[in-house]
């Protein structure tokens, strides 16, 4: 099994060809006839950009046909704009017909983390990722998981740099935007490799297209979710909890929490809402060495859910036995209690972000 080495990917560091991970990755695929890339459910720009970059690497260096998949819908406005503007051809995972001699490469995710839907009977050939969430990777022929990186796209860019490949503008733009979205927020979760990848890609990207993607039009349901979150938010010391009864799509929770964590005096923000038969959670924090992914994973695992993420960003879900209002209230109460305990905050009555009297006055005015 290929294991991560000590390469930190700094510009100027000369790497002997025998030790380059991009060489080992390509060599591991030499006996296959085709490669299909999969990622986590509702793939984000880092997942999409990584698959685009690896597809270019494999097709250029090995001449093998590749497929890029989509597991679940892509709902966030910016992510949909990325797919449309860059004309990414994504095959829905449920429509894939697996063929003999085809390698399955998992990108920006790991097996058995609850974040993908393809069948367990399909062997994974390689995992290329940067998440701290532990997956079941024993026995996978090629493994490159670099938890110190801010983005999987940075790792993929390093592979392309090692192979000295010319990048089409579409590929460079996909990788750049994937990295930039992962490093957003404050403080930045960036390693020297992330920054060197950005510097390498920037001259090659379509800047106008990046601006168009970043400013994608927002649908009505975003404002509906934001309004409900503002009205239901409670502050407990440095933690803000925001609840949304009905999420039109699961990615709305992350869009809302990106906004809520900027509240003055808040170090941790959680937005949770119900989507179909699940409660979806999204976490952001500005605290140093917060290990948000691990915190949320421990809280939700004890409730029967799944979670993971990074130092300052995390997401997860909890299956719901019932979506009745009383059942939802019970889940919210138990999550709140466990989250406060995990953050060492006294279990006290929170204060509303927006007092009820103000909400009533606004409605009547």
C-alpha cells in the first residue's frame, strides 16, 4: 500500500522521481482500462476541482478514458454556477454501470464515512483526500491523505506540477476555485502547499469566470432559510445555535452558518435543519486549534449520526426516527446539551439573537 511520505510540496523542493507520489499514482493505474472518480455526496468545489484535475492527469499521462461523477444533487448556487460555467460533465452515480478493468478513485472523501452512496461491493483502488475524518482505508492499493492541507485540489495541483503538464484554462480555474473556497473564512486553514498551488494556478485561470461563479444569483429559499435562522438563533456564551425547520436542500445550512459565525463575540456557530428524514448540521469556528470536525463527530456519533470536517469547518447529519415537531424539539435539546458540554460551556438558558417582541413588531409594521 502506498503511504503518505514527508513531502510538504514547497516550491523549489526537488523531488526524486522514484519518490514522487504522482508517479506512484499513475503507475498504480497502468493495468486498468478506465478510471472513474467519485467523491462525497453533494460534491463541493474542492471535490469537483480535484476530480477535474485528476481526470486531466490520467487522460494526458496514461491515455485512459475517465468519468467524473455526481453523488446527489448540487444545490448551492455557487457550486451550480461552477458546473455550468466550466461545463463540467458529471455522471450521476446511480447511472454508472461499472465495467471490468475499471479503477474507482475516491477524491476528497474516504470510504465508510457515511458521505457517499455507491455500493460497498465496488472495490476502491485509490483514496486522495485531506480530511481528518477517519475512513476505512485498510487494504486500498494507493492512499494519499494529507490532513495538514487546506484543500484536496492543492494536492492534485502538486501532482500536475510534478508531471510538468500544461493546464487548460478550464482545469486551472476548477482547481483554483476549489482551493479558494476551502481556504475561505478566518483564520485561513492554509499550508505552504496550498499557497504555492494558488500562486502556480493564478496566472492560468479565467478571472472573469471566477467572479461570475462567486456572485451566482441566490434563490428565494436561501433568504427564507436565512430569515428563519435569524429568528431562531440562540447565543450561549461564544456559541450561536441556529435552527431551520425545513431545509429546501442540505447545503443551505452551510450557507447560513458562513454568515452567522461573523457575529461579534461568536467563536462557534452551528446551523441545523431538517431535510427529508435527516437533521443536517454545519459548523464554523474562529477558535484556534478547534478540531471542529472531531468535535461534531463525537457529538453526533453518540446520537447515532455521522460527521467530519476540518479544524474550523465541519458538517454532519443525524437520521430522524420522526419528523414530528415534538421529536425535532427533543433532538435539538439533546444536541444542544451535548454541544455545550463538548465546548465546556455551562448549560444555561440562551439569549435570542432577535427578541420575540422585535420580531412581532416587525411582522405587524
